[in-house]
C-alpha cells in the first residue's frame, strides 16, 4: 500500500476518528503510561478532543473508551517506532526539521508590522501615481560610508530641477536608467507592488508636482517627481488584434498595415467573432492562438498608447478604434474589468503579494530589531573588519573558500548567555558561500557579518518557540509522532501488505469470505426489425436447441440481422428491472428507431465463490487489516499500558459537566 506522507499527516486524525468531542480545559494530570512513559490529559485533549462538535454534547463512557483505545494503539505504534530508532535516522531528522521550519514561519514575524504593511498596501492599491524619476546608480555592494558621493550627485540633480530646469532634460543628462533615452525618465501610471517598495513609498508620500529627496533602493538613489494621483482604474482583461509594422518599414508598408487593420475593424463591426479573427489574422504570435487574449493588466504594465486605448473602453465587449503603437496597429476588445475588493476580501491576496515582495524584508527587520532588544544583542561590525576580512580571499566569490583555523577565537556577540565566536562566523561563511560577483572584501565581510547575526538571532528564537508557545510545542510533537507512525506503519504493515504471494495465500485461507451475492445471468439479443424479433422470440420459447449460436446460424445466413451479448450482474441492474415478473423470463423492447432487443433471463445464482481477480482490492484491504491486528496484539504484549482510572473518570465527568 503506497501512501503519500504529506496527505497521511494531514488527515491522520480525521482518518482515525469519525466523530469528535467538545474541547475541554487542558490538564497536566497523567492519564496513562505506555511502557512507563507518561501521557497527560493535555496531550489526549489536544489530539482527540480539540475538534469540537457542539457545546453541551454528552459523551458516553463507551464512546470515550473507544477514543482511548484508538489513542493507546497510536501511542503503542509510536513507541515501537522510537524503539526501532526511526527518529535517529538522518533522513528522518532532515524531513522533520523541514516540517518544523515551515511551521515556525508563522511565528517568526512581527505581526504588528505585517498588519501595517497589509493595510498600507490596500490603501495604495486604491490609488495610482503618475511619476518620473532620475536614477543615480550605485555599485551592487557598497559600504554605507561610501554612499555619500552618490547621494550628493542625486541632490545635484534635484537642485537643478528645483532651480527650474525641465525634469526630462536633467534626467537625460544625469539618470543611469537605461530607458531614459526614450522616456525622459517618465514611468507612466503605477500602483502598489509595481515598483520596489522604497520607491513606491516615496512616490506615494510625495505631493503632486513636487520632487522627492533622494530615496535609496537596491538600484541606487532616485529623485522622483509626482505628476498626478487618481483612483485606481483596476485591472483589465483584454484581447487584441495586431498588424505588425517593422521599425524600418517603408511608407507604403505602413499604409498597407493601416488599411488592413481598418478592414479588420470593419469586419468586426459587421459582426465577425473577435477571437476567431484574432486567431486567423493577428500577427502577435504570443496571443493569436488564444484569440488575442492578454493576461490581466494594470496601469503601467503596458506601453502608454495601448494602455490609453484599453482603459478608455467602458463596456464589457466594447471594441476600440484602430490605433498605432511602436509595434504596429492594434484593435482592442474589453473582456472584463475588476477593481480592488474590500479590505477583508483582499487581505489574504495582499499577504501573499507581500510574501513575494521586497517589502516583507521590512517586517523581518522590525521583528529582528525587537528580538535584538529582547535578547540584548549588540552588533559590532568593526569586529567583522578586524577578524573576518583578513581571513577571506577571492576564492570566496567562486564558492570554494576553505575555512581556516584562526589564531584567536574571540566572542563577537551574545544572545542571552550564548556566546557566538569567530569560528561560528567562519562556519556560517563556509556553509553559505556560493558563486557571487566579485566585490570589495570589506563590503562583503560587513554584509556577511550582519547576515550571520540576523540568522543567529532567528535560529535562537526558533529554539525558544516550544517554550514560548505551547501550541507550537504540541503541533511540533504531532508532526513528529505522525511521521513516526507513518514510517513504522509502512515498515510493519503497508509494505508487507503489497506481497502478492501473501495476499493469494490469505485469499485461499479465507475463500468462504469472498462470495457473490444474488446475481442474474442474462442474454441481450439485438434484432434489426420487429417481425424478425417476434420469430426469434417464438424460437427461444419453443425450441430446445435455442442457444445464441444456433439462433445466429439460423437468422444470419444471408445477412447479419441478429447479434447478442451475455451478462452477469446483480439484481439491481436497470437492464433487467422487474425481471421477476417477466413472462417466461423474457422481455421484448423496441426503440424509436425501430430496433428491437430481447432480454432473456438464463440463470439466478447466490453465494458463488469469487475468483481473486474479482475481489483483489477487498482481499488486499482485509489482509492489511489482518497484519495490523497481529501487529497490535504483539505490541500490547510487548509494552505495558497503565490507565489511571481515577484521572480517566474525572475526565469523563469534566466532559459531561
């Protein structure tokens, strides 16, 4: 039996139980011991009683006994897995740690900062910005002390604009943005999640017709001029037909393209289907096979001429006039439009977008700042320069740097009473190195030192989660024991239950359990016309030698007028509905095409033995259950189970209180 582990862990308790008890207050009382190991009411409560059905439900002792028996069986199997050393296997530990790391993510965040980011993003999604910028790019890796000259250059650009020079002129002379030569720095309209977060924030915070102070992003320093703000136009789903015009096209070619798009527009106005015409005529190979349909678009995501034409359409199904862009001539059809929903409707989507966006780093930084204060962490980047930089060389950029043994091993920082030394930093550098662009070693060591501190703080906090959050501790234990249960069950039951020889032997030993119920053996004759059918019906009733083969030989001498099929089915088959009332076990039916069928009941049987091919799935399941029961019996003989009856009775009374 092959079981997907992730699905198994997800439905573990649902599969074990088909009902649930009302949740009760937790208790640290010892409910039972498995092989001397204590199990508290709290754990039993968490696994079996947390999925409440209805308040005030009365639970009988027999029902609770059933719960307890299932729980004991589970614990016996987990104990067997531990004794087998499954939890000590490296592969098991790595997989378990992966689950725990995933579980920890929802705890390793500053929820207040995340909530602010979600609210801020929603407000920005309701508004669009029109802006231009000047970019003063900085090297990919640069020390903070070396950024001053780039900041001053950005301020120079800003001062020229404030002194009256045209923004586009200053952008052409100073901006490092590759697109400045064709757009003079103009970016068009955009909304949240379309620019890097610091740029977005500066744009939304700058008043209309104002110029921002230099704002730093990973690209460098930006000067932003905001031209306008408006309520968002939302997203559009459009399709288009394009007639391509090459950049170096002759006037005659451009005119031919214009005439062709006009002709296509006329055909659309006369009622031709847009998608069909796009498939046949559009020269945009990326969209033509899909009827010209584009992905959802927002302002700023497509060239301005196309955006203007698309967003000017008001009615679903409306088709634009032909218009020209740098790529050629277009006709656009509006398929759908959607505006941002309410905050509650958008919250989950925004949270997902933040997780993919660089603004999530700001929530992480706020969280790290709180943790560092909480644990008294002090950063000293000068130590990185003093101790780490001399131990690095250019091999670090190729990812093959060898960790040296330093002469001294000073403490570089502390978290609570935990000391983090130079050797810990060197190990971190060695384990996380990869091929990167070469840069100044002081800048690299500064960056890696800060990353090490942040990761160490996160790792320390992760180690504290079980103490800080009881629900995390319980979930982590459920993951662990669920994985142990999967592995030991696969070893002791599921893999053995796949043995075809063992399944066959089990079937032979228990043949009496695999019998057919009441079944009907019947034949269905198909006849070309009713007159022939009446003759065949008479032959079936009067002739002893009326086998299907003989009837075929008699009636199909000149042409095939008769066919037949034989069936075996249960008594509920619609083809033989009401067969007990048929005269002589025969029924003749005629359809609207004049074709006739004759159904003949041949034999009624009950309790016929099945062949293994008829019931393989049932036998396999029974054999697996057989192995399961044998294994449980062995476990109950191997391990002592002690139930504290006094505590158990008290639990029953609390549940029904």
